[in-house]
DNA sequence: AATGTGTCAGTGGACGGACCAATCTGCCGC
DNA sequence: GCGGCAGATTGGTCCGTCCACTGACACATT
């Protein structure tokens, strides 16, 4: 039983620590704090922001985990990078308006990963893909959409690409991608078509044919995002230079 | 003056909240917690983990910011996704051993973004690139390495690609990339060569020639990563299937 | 004078308890 | 059976306290 999670939040919801993250971001900008420079002490920050040290420390923990600051015990809080202070991928991704960008990013990453997978895949990787496909087929035969298998298959391909960085990035996009997948698979006959597309991808990867793998993946993704509403007109280049 | 940040950390240093993030990850795995399911109450978690609620809440804040959990006031803590629980990009990136993967990811993203930039760049984008290049040239003429201009130029290209998601991802890799850039530019004559490479990229983007932009960027990056030590032998595909 | 050493103020790390606010649950009266 | 109220649950925030690490300065030693 899925718990209804995101929608219909209380409205004015305000995570104090989230506000603090933003405030600290502003602080960096407005004081023109340089990379490597030190923040005021926690106690002072807390006082000036009018919050408790506990709340402030939640915000600092987030920023540190994000890599924006470094907190040195006994030393102080230091700025590590200012670009994109605040801002987390998953938040960026969860905006409906970003769908075209997400799809664009997805295609880029996933096609390349399929290409890499064709060259680097190990025996266990292939096994994962096959079993994911089998699960998907079983589910589809039973009248399901095969989402679990679909997801597992793509994940297996990602792993087979042997690049943790790219894999991590794609996983970050996973949520938004998952929505797309649902919309697509909900159309009649889609599950079947999708299954076939996956077979072609697997076949190419098995034959270590990276070019074919890339193309098969690209075709598959295009098919999926076609359904996913809005075709996107990229802003035209202006030649006013 | 850059503060020496990463190397030679105190050894046993241990961020309690970081450990907690991992522990919670283990908890999700071991109890096979499903997406949407609820965690035990904070107080109970804190007790069972043997830490204060304050520390636990730092960990929860990180996990929530990361999008792994959702915390509902008065409701409880819920699992949003389990894939890659814990694990943050910038941590992944900061491992020396990952350099090849980072470079691979960088090339993929940056080449594509250059390609997009050639089609989507606006007048202000071009202006940013030109001024970055000018700054770089001035610095190089003065005997500097031109790192600031270099960085600004790439950033301008990223922005011109008009895809916030990709831009965000690249910015996440920025730190590691920056190191690479330093190593590369430190070699004799490099700054000059790099400047030329950037000119070619800009020229292609100005002419809205996406193919040439992509190639110019690729060549530039290859040149840079050549210097960056270790050529990488990707793991060979095993044909034992 | 140069160097080593001890001390101490400053700063982050963690805790426990208290109280508020949103939510959930179940009982009670209609 | 249904609506609503009240108490229990659970997260949100704060405060004060104490510990641990760092860095700088004063002082002693050579």
C-alpha cells in the first residue's frame, strides 16, 4: 500500500532549516564571501538569524553534506564553493516544468551508459538484465505494466556501464523518470512495445555492439517521451550578435 | 589564498550525523523497508541508536534535503526512495580513484552542453564567454594560469546550453574538474594552448555550428585529461556468457 | 634570539529536557 | 451511524550545559 506522500502539503509549511539554508546562501552572496573564507561562529549566526543553534546546525549539516561548506571542529565553518549554493538536484527535478530538461538529460546519460554497458558489461550484469526482463514479461503477461522490471532493467544497464558517477546522477533523476515511465506504460499496448524495445537493447549489449545499443536505447527513450506530452521547442538561437 | 582543505584530515574524525545517515541506510535495507513506509518515531530512533534527538535530526535533515525521506509534522518519517540511500555526488567525486569516471562524465556532459550552447546561446551568453576569454587572455599575458577565466568560460557555456539539470550536474563535478584544470594549466605553454582551444570553441558557438562546437570541446577536454595522469583502461567486456 | 611548552579563550560537537504545534486515534454524545 | 471533541503521538524548536578540538599567546628553556 503506497502512502500518499507528496501532494497536498499543508500549504504554508516551513522547514526552518530550509529557510536557513537559503538565508546562508544569501549571506554568502551579499557579503561576497570568498571560497575558503570563514563564516561567523555558530553561536553568532544563530543569534543573528534569530534561531537556536540546534536549528542552525541542521542547516549546516545539510550544507556540509551537499559539499558547500566545511565544518572544522574547533576551527570554524568554511565556504567550499559558492556556485549553486543551496539548490539540490532532486528539487530541481521535481518541477513539472523541467520535464523537457530532465528528458534531455536522461537521454544523454542513458544512451551513453547503454553504449558503455555494451563494452563493459560483465556476466552478472547480463544476468541482472535478463532476469529483469523476465520479470517484466511475466508481469505484462499477467496484465500488469511491468514497471518494476522496467526499472530494474534500466538500473542493471546503468550498473553495467561501470561509471559510478554517471550512475549516481541518473539515479538522482530516477524519481522524475519513473513518473514518465508510468504515463507511458499506461497507454494500451505500450507494455508490450516497451518489452520489445528492451529486448533489442539487451541483444545489442549482449553482442557488445555499442553503436546498436546506443541506438536501441535512444529509440526506446524517444518512444517513451513522445507519449510524455509536450514536445519541446528549444529556444532559438538569436543571431543578434 | 586558498585554504588547504581536504588532505590530511585528523584521522579518526567522525561526524556523528554522517554515521547516522549510514546507519539509517542499513536500517532501510535490513528491515526491507518499502517506499512509503514509516520509520519509527524520532525519539525511539534516537534511543535505539544511542544518540540525542538533536544529532538524529541533523541526519534526518540531510536525508530529507537529499530526497530520501519525507518528514511530516505530527505524522512521522517516511521513506521516499531507497536506491542509493546515503551517497552524495560530491563525496563520490572527491575520491582520487574516481578521476577517470569523473573525466568520462565530464566529457559526456560538457561536449553535449557545448553542442546545445551552439544552438541555444543568447547574446548575453556570448558576451559572458567573450569576457571570460578576455579575462583569461589578460591573465595569461601577465604570466598567470588564467584559471578564473577558464572556469568562467566553461560556466558560461554551461549556462548557454539552457538545461538547468545538466548544468547542475556539471556544477556538482566542478570541484574535481577544477583540480584537473590546475594540473593541466601548470604545464609550460599550456595556458596559451588552452586559450586557443577556448577560442575555437567560442568561434564554433558563435557560428551556431553545433558539430564543430562539440568537436572543439571534446578536443579541448582530451588535451586536458591527457595531462591529468593516468590513462584509463576500461574493464574489458568478458565474453563468458 | 630561537625554540619548545603550557595555558586559555574561542569554536564546534553532543546531550537532555522542556515546551509548542500538527496529526492521529478513539471515545462519547447525539 | 456519525460528528466532534480530547488525549495521545509525533515532529519542531529552543535553551542551557558540558565536552573536545584548535590556535594563538605568554612564558620558560636553551
